[in-house]
């Protein structure tokens, strides 16, 4: 197959998700020419907004919360408005086959369990604040924390199976992974970067506080519009060749040249690109170790938001599944009532192998347990398995197993890998 050089720029960005598009915008702002190359036929990466029923809904990432100042400022600059997630009413907790309700941030528990939960959260807060999000291996005890899983580390200070179950539901949703799969150091680093366990898992005052009226993908669509012809879709980069003159990026139909390249795709996808000359062994190893989370996003629409009338907020935390968490996802104008839920971790890995009728039945049965018989009157059912997306390989984030940071430090791969190719 002959490959023809048809495009060239100062910098070529691989990936048209938020990271790649923001990088391209900054590069242009410095006066350099830029091209963005995207494998999909759309922009947005793990954000995607679809018309479903009477509204636009996000089937990928969708929320923004306190502390996310940069994306908030970007949305404001682009004129993209947000609205609060509905949180008024009772929340539902399902643990070990028992369904209960509560109204505060922490579920109702027995006094001993409540004391242990408060103690666990306080301990997590103290420890995670020692772990720098940018240099986690500099923390005291970092080697020990990176040498074990979150599950084994947590077992030292959380003894209650009920508390472990509640925490596991949150951890699965945040990472798309099980506690036994994550390095304790990585977990604490991520918690510190995100403001803590409650901040990452809560709606009001937390990471799920607000939604974008036109959908989260609208940010990427606005950034792509600014790029115009400098955006190339449907062009997966298979190979990056570095020479004294710069870099050549080989896609299926053409080669795109530049002085520099920025690779802004998830680590497992970056590792699938062939590099010439090869990247360091350390860099190659870390892309192999990074695993994308397993997550299926499920959206169910209804003719009316019956749960609100029954005094429920729509929020659910379940250790039993198949949905680890549920939220009210009704459109901002109320015209399209909806609930969303997440199948995550081990359950997500086997979800798509089941018949669609069984998957829908399991979801509606769960919603009936939480909100009553009216939850069975589904208007429409939609789901997206992000693990089956070839240019994502999973969602919501990538995670590192034990000994990964130690390995990173040994090979010094936290720095830029080469002068010409930078990785975001």
C-alpha cells in the first residue's frame, strides 16, 4: 500500500478528546500550526452526547463538580451552560440483599459501623493528603503502599463487611475496577487529585454535582469547530517515525508530518502505536500495565419522573448490582424523565456476553427494588459498553496495579520520553 504525504504542521496531536483538543488550542495560541488526528469519525473521546427521546443525553462522561475550575472556565468561555443534578429526596442503599434509605452523605448504619465508616474516611483523608498527585513516589512509605493492593491495605483499618461493600460500590464506579486490582498508592494519589472519597462519589458538592445542558460532548464540538480543516477524523495513527527533521505519523491512508507530536490517547491505546525508533522499555511497560476500567452506562427513560413524587432523589448505591450506582438523569427542562446507572468492574466485563433481553430485565428488576413497581414501565432502554469501544478500550479511567509506580521510577518514564514525541 502506498502512503502519500498530504498534510504537515508544526505539531500533530493524536486524539481529539478533551485532552488533545485543549492541547491543540494552546499550541495554536502560541502561534504554531497544528493538526489533530482522530481515529473515530467524531470528536469527544469518552464524552458522547446522543439524542434520546425528547432530549440530548450523555452516554459517556457527563458531570462537572467543585474543584474542576479549568473545565468550568472553558465551558463558560464557550458559552456552555450547566444545571444541577437532581438530589432532593431519599437516597437508596442496597447491601447484602437489604434495601434501605437515607438522606445524608453517609448511609444509615448501626452505631459501630457508623463509627468505623467515619474513622475510615478520616484515615483516608489523612493518608491521601501525603500523596502528591504529580510525584506520588516521593511520599513517605510510597514503596510499601505501591507494593500491595487497595484491598489488602484497606483490610488493616476496615473490618466491617458492610462498610467494605459500600466502599467497593464507590470504588468500582470511580475506577471501573475492583479494589484488589489497584495499587494502594495509585488509589490514594487519585483520591488526593480528586479531592477525596466523598468528593469523587457525591452528587451535591461532589464530582456529580452539575450537568451540561447540551451534553458534555458540546465542549469538544466547540473546540473542533475552532480547528476547522486542521481536524482529521477517521484516521487511526498506526505508527510514529522520528527522524532528525521531526516526526511522521502513519495512518491507514496517508502520512502526516510535523516537527513534534503530542499523543493524547489512553495509555493502552498509546502502547498499540508502533514507534520508530522504539520508546524506552519503561515506557512500553507502563502502557502495558495501565488497564482501562470496565464500565457500561445504562440509561432508562420514562414518561414521568415517578420517583420524585414518591420522595426519592433517584440516587442509589448498591453492592449487589448489576448497577453499582444510579442517578436521576432527567433533562434540564424536565421534558424527558430518565434514570442512569453504571455496571462496573467485574460485572461489566461479562455484561455484553448476556442477551440484551436479560440485561434489560436485570436492570428493570433492580430499579423496581429501589423505587417500586412503576419502575417496570420503561419507555426506552439504552446502554453503551465502553470496553467494547475500540478507541477507548474502557471507562471511566485507567488504573495501575501494584508495583507500577516503583517500576516507573526505576525507568524514569514519568518524564517526556523523547524530544519529539510527548505523551499526555
